[in-house]
C-alpha cells in the first residue's frame, strides 16, 4: 500500500534501450552475415535479439519505492527480488552523470548505507531530479523519529 507522499522511480526507457543497443547491433550483424554467407546466422541473430529484448525488459523491471521509513528495491522478470533499506541507515548520496546521461537528462544515484546486506544501492538511469534532497529530508526525519544520533 502506498501513500500519497511515496515516490516510485524507474529507469528511463531510453536508458534501458541504450544498455540493450550493443546486443541489438550484434543481432543486426548476424543478419547481415546471414544475407552474405549462410542463412544459419539467422538463428544466432534471433538468439541475440531475444537476449537484447530480455535485457531491455529486465532493466525496465527495476522499481524503487521511496517512503518515509524505507526504500524498497524490486527487480526481476521471471524471478523477483525485493530488498528493503531503512531510511535511517542511509549515510551518503552520490550522483554520477556521464556525457550521454547529461544529454538525456538522466542520472545514476548511488546510496551508501550501514546495512550489511545492502551497503551500496545503485539507482541507474533515473530521471534527473532533486530526489537526493527528498531522501536526505526523509533520512533526517527517520533518524529523529527513531532517536538515532550519529557519532563521528
């Protein structure tokens, strides 16, 4: 159940497409080889095309639910995996943007936490936004609600 202040983030379609593009180009190469050399290369092209489609769908299956108390990461097509990280455990935020991501107005967000299972969480290819400010405010509120104080 989600509340009105919950945020759901998914990687952008163009990001998933760019990640699957090398496999798509390889499938096209096999198609050209089938035309020039042997029709059996069509089978290789079909297999690589299916792998590219699966990669695209897998990346698009990532879902990040950001609530006031936790962040839930869901991924997978045939086998789902759901991880949950309490907000008060988040320590650091890192935003990286390659040149391509800057052009497409996307970013990769990395969250570092004290959780031993999920010490580094990556949110790749999400739309550029002020999500880190929102997460920071929610982390501070969760620490205050749970009376957790950081000692350096």
